[in-house]
C-alpha cells in the first residue's frame, strides 16, 4: 500500500477498503442493537467481493470477544 493516500492504490484495494467500511458499519449497528439485515447488505455488494465482505463481517464480529468491556 502506498502510505495513507488511498487514491494512489489500485482499484481493487480501494474496493476492499470500501467493503471494510461497510462491514464495520454493519457490525457497529449490530453491537448497538440497531436494526440492520446483514444479508441484505451482502446482496448490495459487488458479486466478486461478497465472499470478502462475509469474511470481514465474521472477523469483526469475532473481534468483539477480544475487546475490553466497559
């Protein structure tokens, strides 16, 4: 990756960053018990990135167990 400039990355890397952002938003809403249907969000993602999106969702959901509780 080329530092912090996302415009200097490839289109594929930019797409993955966007997918990470959407996945983190879904998990955030789930943690706050806000209404969100993850499967509908999956269907809105490009076909070639859906499996990556599901993997990021699973990773972020599991990261909850590693976070300290307040």
